[in-house]
C-alpha cells in the first residue's frame, strides 16, 4: 500500500502520513473545541501561523525542523490514545466503617448489628468502597436489608477465601 490514487495523481507514503497526522490533529482540535472553544481556536491559529511562516521562509522551516529533532532523530508523535472514559456517576463517600475489621472482631452477628444502624446511602458507600457491586445491582437497591445481605455475603466470601488450602 505504498501509493493511493487521488484525482488522477498518486500519493506518496509521506503524503499519506501527512494526511493522517493532520486528520488526527483536526480531530483533536474539534474535541478540544467542544470543551474549551477559545483554546482550540487560539491553538489552531498558532499552528496555522507557524505552518504559513515555515512555508514562506525556508530558514524558519529549517530552524523549526531542527527544534523538532531530538538527538538527531526526528521526533515522531505518539500514537493517539483513546480518551479515558468519563466517570459520569457521582463519586461516593468513604464508608463509615470497615466491614472486614468488624467481621473479624464481632463475627457475622456483630457485623449485621453494626450495619443495621446505617442508612441505605452509607451502606452503598461501603459497597462501592470495597467493590462489592459485582453485578451492578446493589446501587439500585433502596432498602438496607438487601444491602446488608450483600455486604455480609461478600465479607464472608472474602474472609474464607483460601480456607481450602489451609
């Protein structure tokens, strides 16, 4: 795939690479423009001014090329990384107690007694903090007894994990 025919003219590998890089840059500017249009416009104007000057002035183009060379090797841009997924959910607070510590000291009955004193939101904080929402159902539950059962079940499972090997 060395060349591509466009409008009766073959494109070289370098031209194809340039088109790819400029397309990626345009995509990045559009994405930035959605979040911060003023910065995107200013950055686009700056890049255009630098490119126009490099086109008009060979000396500037050479100096720019040298500035973008690292240790005699042309710096190549890193491949674009996909944007990190945005966390659209509300960040929960830290749990008011450590269910594992309570279970270790007081057992299941003591853990259930302590958890019964908490409201549903406090219980959800514990579930989230200790990654006990494995099926994504617990955050929809409204009643404390279901959340308490989940916490106790997960604490018991984790506390006895590996007992077979002992």
